[in-house]
């Protein structure tokens, strides 16, 4: 229950921060980019490290980086 509460508080704070940041940036397409994955990843990543270990978290982080690069290239083409 404690972990769920921490996820709720940290997740809500991070999501609110990125929502405000997305509203401040121009063009508004940045709001969607910032709001998509970063909001979900950042609050939960420390719990992944604690629960599943550093090796698993490293693999997940590397996969997310490769996915972000692929996403960037699809926008450019």
C-alpha cells in the first residue's frame, strides 16, 4: 500500500510538471511528446530498479532509448 501511495504522489507530481512544461513550450506538438512516455517512465523507474534489479532496469532503459531514437527518425522521414 505504501508503494502505491508513493507512486501516486510522485507520478502525479511528475505528470503535472510535464503538463505545465508542455503548455509553456511552442509549438504545442511538444506537449504531446513530453506528455507521452516521460510522464509514465520517470515515476516508476526507481521502483523497477528496486523490484527487478539493476540489470533488468538497464535493459528496459536501453530499449526505451532505442524506441525514442526510432520514434525521432519516423518523425523526420
